[in-house]
C-alpha cells in the first residue's frame, strides 16, 4: 500500500480518481481542498506521496519547495492543458516532481496508471525525479564567476525602477513581466517589491508567507552582514534566473526599512545580479513625517526616493485614461528631480485591443509639457487575471504569449538604453 496526499480541488472527476486510486492499492490519507491544507498535511507526513493538480488556486513553486523532498515516494503534478503543462514544468524546477500530462489518459484508471508508473520510476531512480532545480535562497553567483558572455557589466548589474503615479496603474504587473523577460534573456534577475505603501508582488505570484524579504535584508544590512549568502537567505528563487525580494506585507512596518539599509540593499543587489527590477510606489509629495522615530526624519516613500536616486533606468507606468495620464504628467517632474537620468520609458498599461493611436496621443501629451520619452502600449489581457487567481508567473501561461512579446520589446529597448 502507498500512502498518498491528494490535492485536486474542483476536479469534476475527482471522486472517480479517488475510487480508482483505492482499488489500485493507494491509501489516500488526506484529501486536501486547498493549498494551505496540502502544506499542513505534507508537514505532518513527510514520506507520503503527493498528487497535485497544478491548476489549484494559489499554488506556487515557492510553497511547494517546502514540502517536496527526496524522502517522498513521488510528487506528481497533474497537467490537463498546455498552460498547466508549462506551469507544472516551471514548478518542478524548484519543487522536484514528475509532470504527468493527463491529456493522454482516456479514463480515471489511466491517470492512476500514470501515477503508479511515476512511483515505480522514482523507486528505480531515487533522487533523480523532476528537472534540475535551484534551491530557494541559493545565489549561485560570486564576483569572480560572473558571466560576461551576454555583455553584462562585469563590475555591477543595472538597477531599473518601475514607478507610476497613485491609482493602481499596474506597476507590479509591469515589474513582474519585465523581470521575467530579463531572466528569459539570460540575465540573473532580482525582482524587489519596494512599494512601502501598497505592496502586491507577493500576492501576485502566490507567495503567502508573512516574512518580508526586504525587511530581512534590511536587518542584515543594519548589522553589517549583508552579502551574497545573507541576500540569498532573504530572496526566494522563482526560476533558474529569477529571484524575488518580497515586500512589506503589514502597512505599519514600513518604518523598519531605513534609508541607509535600503541604500546597502541596492548596492549589494547590483553586485550579485545582472538586472535588479525594483517595484516602487508613488511619490507622496511631502516631507512631513508623523515622527515617532526620534527625529530620524523617515518618509513613507523613502524606498521609492532612494531607488530613484541610484537607478540606471526608470520605467513609468500609467493607465490610458484621462485621470491616469494627468497624474503621470503631474508627477513626472518630481521623478526627474530625483534621478540623474533624463530619459524615461513610459508604459501605457491596460490598453484596449480596440484602441487606436494611444502611443501617439500619449507622446503628444508629454511633449506638451516639454518632455520627450518613448511610449510603449501594453495591451490588456484577461490571462493576467487567470495568473493572479492561480498565483503563477506570466511565463507559465501560454495564453499570454502576446503580452510576453510586448514585455520583450520593452526589455530590449530598456537594455539598449542601459548599454548606451
């Protein structure tokens, strides 16, 4: 008998699968209705096999990396579509497991046969299941081994700030898409959620932990021990070339990210990564402080201010409506006053497919206030909503291929500016 923890919530054929699993000799010790229950059950029984539907909401490689282990008889990821298959392969790079393409199975019994074959293969080749993985928190980079074959600056990486005015223009969406595109281009990339007002990157990619990577790194910096090892402990690996430094989940903890610590984080990130994409909030237009900090003069937007002051490039995100564009034009001078870079790439997010002339209209608007920046329209795509519901990366959804091409175009344009 083989003990199995089963997590296929919402599958219409789940009852038939469970019946056939029992008839085949499996003992389903826990049927999980959500990912939280899966993690709890897997933590109790560390040897039972896991059968997981990769379309389950809020499922992510980050969470599964904690429960997948060589001690288990098998970790089977069930994929029912092209998007599921892509996502399963991505997850298995960090949380080792066997990807089963269930589209080939003609009946629930056939699915169970595939799971049994995966168990048999795992027993014959212990420790070899799944794809090559990068352990969460590991930074396989050092100053002497940095790869310069892609034209990366051997001295330091480049820091790109993704900024936008208040009003939810989609800064986090653009930051994530740009970071994934950089990673796909071969750059070791760190995505930093430095929005101290309304952070959302962790939720966007399905990270449910209440530990802030940014604050962990800040504590290391304040203690004078921030290096590749401690930075790796603060980061989470999303793929072989992409890491994330999660933001501050509790709004009342923003003051723990001191400007001096943040300056050290930016410097250390650019030492160990080729590209650092920093998602920041809007500027607050005030230096007034509710000062419970003994005169330290902290600003709620100090992360945005500090990142803009040291960045190599700025990507400004706006919505295509009148309110979004008015806020962009109003706030851009404040951004330019903080950074030494006179060139900003403007991304117009959530552009309707039926819209025409958005790029020329935005260029004309910013020209009227004496600015001349390249404009990149980013079409609205319902697939983004699906990724958010799943807590998955954009690269895990084949339906977002057009959006990924758009991000690739923006990435190449920014890369040209960084290389100039």
